[in-house]
C-alpha cells in the first residue's frame, strides 16, 4: 500500500489564524506520544487499495479521533477537514493538501475493525496515561448506558423475533409459519428504558472508570438486552483498591472473588425474597457508595451530550464496538488535556 506524502506546512500555513477549539487540539498534539500509535498503525494492510496513494494511517486515525471528539458523521468530518485549519493541522495535512473523503474514512475505520487494532490503541493510550501519573487506582466505578442505533426498528419490537428470523421462518413456508422481516441491524436488541415508558433499541456500553481521574480504563459493548452483571468481571482491572457499582452488579461470588484479590467490594445491596427490606446499616452503605460512584454519570453525559455518542451510526456489533471504543479513546484524550491544563 503506497502512502501519500504530506504534513509539510508552508510559511502561509503558519501565518493562518487559529480557529475555535484549536488550543485544545494543540495541547493534545503536544501531550500524546503519537509515534507509539504510529508503530501500531503502520502494521495495517489494505489489500483492496493496492496501487492507490493512501493517506498515512496516523493521519486517518487522528481524523477519526476528531470525529469522536466532535460527534461528526463521515460526511461532516470530510467537510470539517476541508473548512477548519485547526483540524488540518491536528491530523497533519497542509493547507493546500486534499483531505480524505467520507468513503476513504469509512474504509479506514472498517480496516481497523477487521484487523482488531482498536483494543491495542486503547491499551497504548492507557499506558501513556499511566506513565503520566494520571491513573489513580483508588477505585473502579462500574456502570452501563444504552445507546440507541440509527437502524430501523423491527416492526414486531420484541427480542424473540430476532431468533425467529434467524431460524428461517417464512410466510410462504407450506407449514404456515409466520415470516418476520429481517432486521436492518441483526445484532441490535431491545431493552426497557430505565425510569421511562417504552423501550430502547440498540446497544449497551459498559465501562470501568477510574475514581478521581474519571478516565475510562475498560469498555465493553454488547446488545442492549445484555444484563449489566454479565460483563462486570471484564471491567475490573485488578490493580484498583476497590470496585464500586450499583446493586445490579452484586453477587456473593463476585464479592468473595474481589476480597480474595485484596480488592474492597463496594457493591450496593438490594432486597431479596428472604430480606425484603434492607437493614439501616446496608441502607447507609448504599448511600455512601452511591455518592462516590455518582461521578461515573459525568462520563456518560460527556460522551453523549458533548461528544455526540447519542446514537450508534453503524450496523453490526463489531462496528458498534469500534464506535464506542473510539469514543472512549477520544474521551480519555480529552480528559488528559483537561487534567494537564
């Protein structure tokens, strides 16, 4: 795969005024050791584009970071790279250099997904944040949020209809079985809204957030109907002093496992059929944990309302995972700039 040369700024580029938000991007450029990301990205191989000039992988990766930071679609990202000098400077393109179009950006994202490189890039950033002394390890806060998909909802609106579709039921089947239309996103699922009427259709982002720094240390994406507790153990790092989570994450087995590892289990309790009312001691325990873990809601607020992760833009679990993981990388870089200010 040939690589297009670029990133050489002219005297005119240097004199151009900075746009709004350029200061944050300049600080981010100086904080991150980009050459370490470049080493991983240079392993990418795109056989489909052999013989065509390609943008440097680090340029494309930085462009996708901008997309996650500002909640842009592929088309909007292409336009912003054309219009905003600060964006061009950040990714490393000169003023007179052409920008990658939306289809090129899409192909590069798919390449990252197909070669499972985003987890490696997320781990690289975690190492850099740790080396900068930003990860505190006082505790890991576990939580999850539902992110709806832009895919059209199946008309039936029930998760069991996905299984029926997969089994091949057809309206024209001589057995008389009812056909159910194949969903536009076969991996998305329904879940009831918390505290609201109706259901949500899409995916769920599960995170483990470092207490104090607010940095995301682990992230797992699942269909929306997966219970929070199912992936909880994958969010626990093992080097934290305690684990904090609401009552959905509490099991006696998990509590004991954490104790055996020397990690304090700060998992809220819930009533059960044997103890329908919590004693005052556990009520107070829950209140104390709730106050400490409330900070994780700021993480979701930033991701959804400031960074545009309110919807999953792409079809399929693999691409949904990539969007969420890319947003987590961008979120941690954003936090790094804030903490270093």
